């Protein structure tokens, strides 16, 4: 992402990190189900790891887990939760993953894609996931959807919309968070524009989900947003 865009996302979560982490105690059932069906791998990746709740479950399936988030404060919370030698916590950007190509066997990228400010950034981040994920590896991607009952939107529309959703801290301060709310058809279109292989797409609990694989050999030049 551009430095200014990355800074805005980072500053939001640096500000709300402690309170946000307190409200996110348990992994999502969809993530647990996805990981329960996975074989053990050498390297697992959690993109947008937050307080580490999903990285902790991922660690049960991976010898080494890379937990990446833009917020240093959230990573501090995750460090307490992931107190194991196989966990590596990294402050970084979802559009520039600091991993080698074809190195990740299992990945979760949940509740993070929708915070990236432009379609170019979002597809770029999906391309990065495709680059680092092994061809035979598995990944789970999610984003908020127009099918969520909090939005008065047509889930059958071709495109979603940008919005801000406020986070209220215990002292009453309000911090706006950017979201791109995906129409399900648009989510599928961005996946198709990326270098990921898409195994399945569905909507569950107001979120779009996709199970994906890494890019096929020779596909890195093929698709663009």
C-alpha cells in the first residue's frame, strides 16, 4: 500500500488495540472448521492476525506460524498468546508479505481484506497470498459482505461500497475504521482477478469466504485488477 494508506490503517488499530483485543477472545467457527480439515504443514501464515486468536489454532497444524499484522500494539497482545518457539510475529503490510514464494502450506486471511482502501490494494494483497502459498497449500480468505444484516444493501448487486464503522473506546472516544463492504459477486470478481486458485466461495454469518490455493506455476504474469 501507499505509505499514507498503510499509516491510516496502522494508526487506527494502534489506538484501539487493547480494547479491540479484549473483545476478540475466540476463533471464528468457520476458521476452526477450515483448520480441522487440514493436514499438518511446515509453515502456516495468519495475515492480519490481530490478537493471535486464529494464529493460536493455526499453530496446532503448523510447525512454524508467521503471524502478521500492521499494528505493533496488537502484535504485543498476540505475543502473550503465542508463547511458543514456533511462532514468529511480524509487523507488516498485507500487500507486501515478507515471505518467499511457494513457502506457506496453510494460511488464514480473515477480517482484514476489507480494511484495504482500494480495489488495487485488495487484489494486490490476494496476489501476495497466491505468491507465498504453495500450489498444493490451502488458504481461507474472508471479508464483510452486503449480506450482513447490519447493512441495508442489496446482496445481489454487482458491487459493494466503502464506509466507516466507529469503534467506541471505554473513555468514550470514537475511532472510525475504514471498511469496504463486499457484494458477494464483487468478492468473486476480485478473487478471479487475482493469481489465486479458487476452490470454493460462500457466504456465512454475513461474511464472504473463499477457500483458495496458491498460484499455478507460470501464472504470475497472467491476471491484473
